[in-house]
């Protein structure tokens, strides 16, 4: 039934169809929530986790102020969850906020996918179409929810689960608005979205990346079709490319890359056309010629991948042929011809539009290459962006609601910073009111409400100075001390004064590493492992996702193109924006390189989530395609084929089974135990100096939430460079600091001429604390503290540190390698907890393995102490005890082999090595050989090395050790044979080749082992 409704904000009347409630859709949505909630609940962390989780749990419990920019909404909601009687452990209660949020995000992800697929059809009443829609939404939601990174974020106390929930809600509301444009309900949604987006900034700024895209639904009028959406989408593509080009080093981007990008877009556009005309075909052919430099690169890559051969030298002649530049010139000329054709035909022929599209794509490669030659850096990007915005505004002038645009621009300045946002609100309101009165455009009222409601949403940040003024134990930056401090906190100045936008244009890594398969930060490195299809099988889901995006664009461009742009912004855009360091670029100030300290996959969570939905769209598209393919068959055949195709609903079982082990935290107590063991090591009223997140945040959580060892004062060296933190140490924790505020504010790093090194603020603070303490309280340092921080007066204090359990204790006695053996024994064998470390079902990532590896060092020190005392059996007992805690420790196994070799227990060694739970046992065999050599058992060492070399002929350490033993003992015949075989297999080993020539002249008669040829 059609109902006439009055649009209160625009003053117009529209007709809208009343939506009937879809019970089946609601049931499937509820099922998605239930399934994901159960999975997340079963795998949630039983206590705190490493990294920021401990800080967020503690901040939620005490209503603290965590690291910038504070995430106040997360803290407030976390506090609410701590008040609910849903778990005995407070940390679990906060973890459940993530569990519930991510399950709800999956529900809204399902609703988003369903709305996207419904736009494919004019009629959704057909039962088969409805089933297809439900399957697409169901599988998309589960691929989204079970993606590796999203799952990991959902079972611990972090901001990303709540952020993804709000992103899904906003996207669902935007799609609802698209269906209800021009109605009172639609206008209410238009006002709600900016409010939620700015409220979401109180979770994480990443949420706002959606708004520039989704706000176009408000800004463009209802008459905007495929052409208009193609224009704005192309604008986003060009902006991403400009960042890529203008932030690159000269000559870093090969000529064919921008051509390939444009060619891909051109083919995509051409495929959407009902008919491809001859001018377009000619342009495609010229593009293929222009891409000629790419073909040798592809041939090299295929030869290397398929045959393991390098063919670069044989292709040098082909590479020097300038066919690519000839093709570019021809393509540009053809574009100019097309432009003139358009000008001549635009008023006389319907074909003029085809000439214009072709001309734009034909001229674009030369234009982009010219831009790269002329322009460079951030300022050039701003100029080009303004020019592009002007061009888009000119092209879409009649379709833009300028009042709404002004409101969206005003609130979007939040991305730049606090003061730009405040001024944006003020100026935006003035502009909207002025233009509204001048143009007599009634939509100015809506724009005013957008700005006001956005400001109300952002007001969640008022929590920060209010709570900071109460001086909670976690009060990072003390933002209540001044407006400047508050603004600096919100803008994350603690991590650097340069804006993230400007920093994009000084790349901190190689492109191939930032986009490719590179540890800790490469996008592809994380993307390929998200959905449970490892190796080459990943391309199956990749194609499914791309097909889903394609079908959505083909069937409904004004829905599909924004979806594609969102995925590109959340993937390519975030790679460009975050600009992660790969360790290959040298800092001009410090002279050091830098590699990200941990996996940065969580920043790409929105991309993984949206592409998970795209996989669901692809599944629906495949089912629909199969159904269309059998339309001419009999009804029973159609039903059977449709039923079989619907089995694709089971595909989410792949990410469920593949990712379960990596994200199951249900038995992972390692962070809690690690922090508890640190605190247990400290003496009464101790000062514990920590270095980073993982020896600080878990300790804060145990002290503030669990009330454990609150007498211990934690001094984090990274934060000790900040004046506000030094004052908190002095005033709240009562750390012995005798400096007044003026002295603290005056601290600066300086060059120490005596030690010829830089005295950082943290070095000065640590020196002051140690001096002022004057041995009143015990001072400890975590074992993760770097050597550069173990200094007093610029000189190392390593010899004054006594290893006491998991900490170094500062001592007035200077002596090398000091160990408190009695305390070590008590801590490691009686007091410390090691839950989950020995459990093979508990996944240990790089960080957990590194931190828990410190336990191995403790057992090794205990064992070595007994070895030095001559008690080899007792030493080996400590090794066995350590292996019960760390059954995969290569260090403990290696030391155990050393002890058994010294004790001459050959049979025990073989059994010990065979039972070792390490991936590479050659290292243990090698250790056996080297120890035997040191013990003077040369023949035993040689026999072992020969066994290793026979089984692992490419193991270079065994080869070199064998060469040395043969040479030193004049086994020249064996040496000649060994080196000859090695050089044949390893022709690039120059050192071995030189040795090969040297031993040719050695007389075999001198061979003490015989074997001369």
C-alpha cells in the first residue's frame, strides 16, 4: 500500500512503499549473532591479554585515561560491563564487551550484505532469490566474523570490535537511507549517521573513513545515476594514486604501473557498457602496446615461480625496445582525436559520450606520468586535490546538495585535528546559515542539525578532561592540566608532532613491502591468511570476493561503486596513510632504521571485514549464475542444481577450522602469569623499571584491577621522556624524584661529551631516581630493558645488576654476571606460574614466544650454575624441569645436548634429540658435534657432522665445521671431495671456490685419513 508522507525537513511530499517485516531474514540474522557469539565466547581470553588490553581493562575498571587519543566510549562501556554480574573475573567482563560487539557486528554485517544483494533484483519475492540473498548474507557475515584479524580482536579487550560494530551499523543505516531518501525516516537516518560517526571517534578514528563515501548518499540527489557515481568513484581512485605517486622517490614507480592501473579501470568501465564501440577497442589495443615493458617482468616472475630459473639476462634486449613509449604516444594522440570528435559531435550524435569516455582514459596515462614528473610532496597533493574537487563539482553541479555538503565538510575536519574541527563547526554553521538564507534553500535546516548532532556525538570526549582532573592512577598525558595538553592528547602528539597526513609523503618503507608479503606490516602478508584458504587456494575466495563486488557494481552502480571505494580506502588508503616502517629506510636524525614492533594487521580490520562481506556477495552471485545457466532445463533439474549450489553455505567452515587454533585464547593465562611473576619478584615497596607495553600494561592491570602488589612502583622508560609522567611518578606513586615542576619541564636531551653519547630525558630521570633513592628501596629492571637504558651518568651499570628471577636487581657491588642463585631457584621452581605455556593447544605468537622465552633463560642459568660446580646431573635435571614448562625451547634442548655430550651419554643423546619438540633437529645434532669437538672427541664430532651433511647437504654450518676439521686434521682427500661437491651445488660460494683451488695442489700423500684420489 502506498502512503503519502510529508518530508518535514525539506518541505516536499513523497510516496514510499511500506516495508513488510521479513521473518525469515530476522531468523537468519539472529542465527548469525548466535553462532558468532558462541564461537567468540568459547575462544575469549580468560583474563587479560598482552599489548593494550591490560591498559584498557584497568582504565575501564577505574575509569582511567588510557593512551592517546583515549577511546572514551570504550572506557565508559567497559566500565558498564565491569558492573554486570556476567563473570567472576573483571578482565573477562571487559573481554565480553568485545565478544558482544563483534557478534552484533556480524549481525549488522549480515543485514548489510542482504541489502546489497537485494538491490540486484527488481523483485525479491521469488523463493529462490530469497534463499540466495540469505545465503549470501549468511556466508558474508561469517567470513567477516571469522576472518583471522577480526576474530582475534573479538576475544580480548580492544577497541576494534566496538569500532567494527559501529561501522556496520553506520553502513546499514546508509543503505536504509538510500532506500528511504526523501522520507521523514530517511532524514532521521541522515541526522543519525553523523552523530554516530563522531561518537565513533570516541572509539577509534578509523570509523570515520566511511563518512566521505557514505555521505555522498546525502550530498547527491536522487537523480544521480551510474555516471555521477562513476565520477566520484574515479575521484577517489585518482586521490589514492596521487598519494602513491607524490610520496614515491624519483624513478621508484615504473612507467607501466599507472598505465596498468588505468587499464584495469578502463576494462572495468568498458565491461559495464552494453556495447563496446570501435574507438574503445582501438584504445584497448594501444593500452596493450603501452604495457609492453610489463611483459618481460611478468615472464621473469613466471619463470622464477614455475621453474626456479632466472631469465633476466636473456630478456635484456627485449627490455630495451621502446615499444611502451611508442604505445603511450599513440594512445595520447588517439585520446586527442577522441576529444576533438566529442567536441564536434556532442550536439549532433548520441555517440559523443563514448568518444569522451575513450578520450579521458586514453589521455589519463600521459597525464598521470606528467603529474609524477612535475609535482612532488604534500603541498602538490593539496593543490591537485583542490583542482580535482573543482572538476568534480563542475561535472556534478546540478546533482549536489550544497547545504548538506557544507555540513559534511565542516564535521569531516575532525580527521585533520581538534582546532580545524572546532573552526569547521563554527565556520560551517555560518556558511550554512548564510547560504541558506541567500539561496532560500530549506535544506539548510538539515545541514545545521548534521553539524549540531555531530558536535554532540564528539562531546563524548568531555569525559577525558573531567576524569583526568580526578587524577586516576592511569592518567596518560594528564590532559586536564591545560587546553594545550588536552588538544595534544586528542591529536596524539605524544607519538610525534607531524600530522599523519603530511607523514604519508615521506615513505617509511618500500612499496613492495608495505603492500606485499612482508612480516609485521605487509598488507598481502595478512590478507592472504584471513579466510582459511592458505597458499594458492586463497585465490578462490579472492576471485569470489572480486566477483561479488563486480556483480554489485554491474547490477546497481550507485550501490556497488561506494562499496568498492570503501574497500579500497580501507586497504590501499590505510596502507598509504599508516605508512608502516619496514626497516629499510634510515632515519636522518637518529641514523637508525626501524621496523614495526608488532603485527599491524589490526589497522586493516575494516578492509578484511568488508572483503569478507564481498565473499558472501560472490557466493550469492555464483548461485544466481548457476541458476540462470539451468533455466532451460526441467524443473526437477533446476531444483537439484540449485540445492547443490546452495551447499556453498558451508564455505565458512574453512575459516572456522583454519583460524580456530590461532584465535582460541580460552586457556591462555600467559599475560597474567607473566605480569604476576614480575611483581612477585620485587621486594617490598620496590621500584620496577620497565621498557615497553608488555612489561607495563599487564602489571598496571594486576595492580589496579586485581589489587596485586600495589606497593611496587612501575617506572616505564618510554613514558619517562614525558614531563607529565615524571610528575605523576613523583606526586602519585611517590617515586623518589626531588625535581620541581620547572626543573622537570626544563629537561631536554643533550650530548654528553664524556661518554660521547646522547643523554635522553629517560636516562636523566633514571639516574635521578637511582641517586635520590640512595638504596632506600630496591630498584629492579625487567630483562627486556635494552642495554642502551642500563646506564648511569652515561656509563653502563650492567655489572651492578644482579639477575634475580625475571628481573635485574640494582646492587652497589660491581661484578660481572651476578646471579642470586637462591632466589632464582625459589622463583623458578616454587613460586612462578607457567599456565598455558606447555599446552600445545595454546597458540603462541611472536610476542608471547619471545616473552615466555625469558623463562628458558632462567632455567639455563640455574643449570649452568650447577654445571660450573661440577654437578652435571643436577644441571640436566633443571633442563628437564625447564622443558616441562617450555617443551618447544630450542635453547633448553641445545643446552641439554651439551650436558649429555659432556657426560658421554651417547644413547641418551639420540633419544633426547629424537623426542625433542623442535622443528629443526639438525641444530641439536650440530650442537652435539661441536661440543664433542670441544671435549676432544674429534672422531665422534666428525662422524656426527658427516651424518648431518649426508642428510642435509645444504646445511652450511655443518659443512663449514666439517671443512675446518678435515683441514686441521689433514684429511685432504675427504676435504677435496667435500669442497668439490659443495662448489658444484653452490657455485656462488666464493670462499669455497677459493678453497677448492687451494687444495688442488695439496699432496694427498700427506692425508692422515687416507682417502686420496
